[in-house]
C-alpha cells in the first residue's frame, strides 16, 4: 500500500441536529486490510432509486444549496422526527460499484484478486476507495470494464429475485410497474430467456415503444384512457397474478389487483360475494411515489399486498442459491444484465444543486453513473 495516497474522498449523508440533510465530501484516512480483505479503487458506481432515500433523506432534490464541499436542504419536522436515529451520524452512501483491487490481505483468496476488476455491493461506494471482504467480490468476466460491472448487483439480482419469487410461490406470469427502467429492461430480457410471461406497465407510449423494441409482448401505458381494459386483457393472456410495484404510492397497486380479479373471473366463477378463488399478490418493492397507497377492495377475498426486499430474498434462498444467481449475472453481464446510463458524473458533481435535482427525480430511463476517480 506504499503507492496509495494517505487519504481519499468519500461522500456522506448527514441528518443534522439543526434540521437539515447535508451531503459532504470528506477526506478519509486510507484503511489497512486484514488477511481476508481487499482494497478496491472504485471506478464506477450507479445512483439507484434505493440509494436516494438514504442519500437525500426523503428530501425533494430541488431543495439543495451548495457551499464548497457540501450541499444542504431543510428537513420538514415530520421527516426530522422519522430520521431522529440518524441525527449527527455521517452515513456513507452507494449500494454497489466496481473497480480494481489495489491491495490485499495475506490470504490466498485475497491475494488472487490483486489487479482484478471486481464488482460488489455493501454500501459506501460513493468513494474513491472501498475496503471489502475478498469473499464478497465478483470478478467481472475478461474484457468487461468496471463501468459495465458497476450495476451488477442491485438490478440484476432484483430481476432474478422476482423470477425466483414467482417460481417459489407457484405463479405463472409477472406484472411489473415502471417497467422501462434499467431493471425493467433487464426483466424483459430475462423473462424472454426463461419463458416467463411478463406484463409491463409504463408511463408513456415512448416507454412502451422502447420495451417493444426489446421484444416485450405485453406493454400497457398507465396514462392511456383504456389502461384498465388493456391491463385486464394482458393479465388474462399471461396468467400474471403476481406483481412487483416500484411506484408504491397512489392507486396503481389497487388497480393491478382489480385487473387481476377481472381477468380471473373470465375463467372462474365468483365464490358468492367473495370473488374468484385466484390468489392475487402485489409486492411493493420501491417508492417512486411518496403518496399513500390507495385501493378499493373490489377484488374479492383472495389477495395479498406486502413489501419485498432483495436482501431478505437472498437470505431466504441461502448462500449457495445466491451464488448461483451471482454466477449467472457474471455470465450475462453484457447481454441480459447490461445497463445504460444517461450521464456520468464525478463525486463533486453529486453536490451540484441542478445535478441533485436531476438524479433526485427518479425518472424512468434516466440513470446516473458516478465516476469517483474523475
């Protein structure tokens, strides 16, 4: 480690005791590694929706002002109370990334990674360097760049987790919302490869055209006047009674359950006032809309709505099965699980108010890649 700098820069998010959220670039001492650890020079790390809740602390991205190496925004009292446990704590941000191993512990597993480009998750990747366990590193395939490997964890494993949940719970088809996202595009390719019917819900005809260009058969625009009839038809054609909703707030989750019930009643008799016997499940896995989740119970009595988190899914399936999923991601990193980025920005750019407003929108199809060494 003699050729490494004594310090490096990393971005932290802090809820201050004065009622603000503060994003700061801080100089951090270069860590030493133990026998089983490696030091990664982070070359690329994406901004995912799952990063933004921690990074921006539930604040609208348009509220930030910059002062040198920090940017701040006011918290409303309700959010300040909800985040009281974070008060005064510098939280490193960035769920996943990729880079080159520049130092390693003495174990054979760690030494074998020196000079390798690796991808991994675990938080704190909005930084120039990151110390990690050697066992947590995924060596990206030969000829694959750090940029191509940067988004190899959250979105690919989430897509595989959705398909895995379908198989574990015995469903035949899937419904996915905000489906033109990078994750949604991966899911289109994955379901096509695995022969799983997929209903894609998007928010514009341009997004629908994008997915059809990838081979998607069932794409429904939620802004269209005939959204519900088309959604019912698509569910009836695919037996898609399991949905993953990235939006969370508003009426969409309830509309999906209603459409599922109407699709089921085309082939099933209603059980008196209790509706069809078809189990209908909506998992909310994102929060693109902070509004309350609204629904009218017009979909019988066999339905569920709940939360879904990748971390819990991986824990449920066990280490061996999780490794099989990571191995598949590595094999298909340039095909099924390839990511596209709207813009590349530096750590310093992450503090620019206009840039925060842009990546804080969580706009479908707009994905930012952070390049910490720039």
